[in-house]
C-alpha cells in the first residue's frame, strides 16, 4: 500500500495530501469510536489507507484520463483485496475501512471540484 501515497501527493500537493491522509484516518477512527462498543479495537492507519483507495477510486470513475488502464485495474484489484481481507479477517476494523474509503472518495470530489473551479 506504500506505493499509493506518492502519486496522490503529486496530484494534491504535499500539504493537501497530509491534510487528506490525516482527515481520512481520523474520521475512520472517530466514527468507529462513536458507533462501536467501547471494547472495540481501533488502532492503526487503515482508515487513512482506505482513504487513499477511495481517492484513487474517484480517479478511476471520474478522472480516467489521469490513470492508465493498467493502473485503473490495479486500483480496483487493491480495493477488492482490501475489502475482502478485512471482511474475512476477524478483529479487522471494517468501520474505519469503509468510512476512510468514503471520506477519501468525497474529499477527492471536493479537491477536483476546487481544481476545476473557474478563476475570476
């Protein structure tokens, strides 16, 4: 999953990438804290990593010209493997995965909406 970050950072800029990554991770853990029991384990950066997958899924769906066909296929495969491994592995924080992925997709939408906004 390490290879997902540099491409997103080049697209967003270092500052926006850091903000994006931290936001996805924090949202994943905050929502887990709010909807899961107090004994539910929620540690790590999986929400942020799935946020990156959500970002790339946005590119695959809405910004196809930014990725080659093979990279689009790799992103879809990463997403499927990540979701399946989370669902099949006991103790995985799937709440953070789903929330991070959705946050990444929505933040990508906002980032590209801002980039395409006409200058006055």
